[in-house]
C-alpha cells in the first residue's frame, strides 16, 4: 500500500527526530566508551537505552495529549543538568586519582540511570508529537531503534579510541558529557 504525501512527510519527520535523539545516545556512549567498557556491558547499556528511547517518547506523547507544552523544556534542562553532573564527576574522578569514588556504569542502578539520562529528551520530544497526533508505533519503534544502535556505535567507538588514550580516556569522556550537558542547559 503506497504512502500518501502526509504519511511520507510524517515518516521522514519521525525518522529525522529519531536520528537526532540517537545522537544524544551516541555522545553518551562515546563518553562512557572512552572511560572503558566491556563488550557485554555495551550490549546491556545499548539495550537499556533502546528500551528507554522507546518508553520515554510514548510517555511524552501520552502527556502531550493531556498537557500543553509546559514540560518539554524542563525535561531537556533536567537531562542537561544530569549530563553536566555526570561528566563533571567523571573528570573529577579521573584527575583526583584512585581514592575518588567512581560512578559505576555497569551496576544495575548506573545502567538504568545512564539510559534514563540520555532518554529524558525523548520524553520532551514526545510531548508535542502527542499534541499533534503523530503515529505512536512509528515514533517509538524509530526512536528505540536509533537510540539503541547509536548508543552501541558510540560505546564501540569510544572503547576503541579510549584504549589509545590510556588514563586520559575517562577525562575526555567526562569532558564530552559535560559539554553536552552545557549545550542542553543553554
């Protein structure tokens, strides 16, 4: 069944949004990968990110149907603040040395927190999509797919580059997360 112009336009819009949201997952993955991560943990974090990138726009679309755009900007600012804090902590931990407490991205709590942080903006994007009655199935499938795939790509690239950076990998990764946090806050 061929798509009409409206359906094609909506699909292209949703695809563009999903790729843009996936770029956040890529940047977080790059930062974490620079710090060093095992392949098994890459799959876990990628799957968790995909799950949250599926759930958060769905929740945002539901909220968008009930509420006007009041929550959209706030969700992005909260995500930016969390990335800022996480990046700052990574830089601090790497510069301080062995006695500084480190954020464990491999623990269940750390895994869920990272996946949530990188997916918060998916909620804020879902709010207006819900107000404009975008196709929920296409929205969540595209967002989840690109969130997961781009997260894994960032983690793998960061892991490869980070092994060459040695002890400075965590500092570089934290600086990247910190910079993205600042961008979200501006």
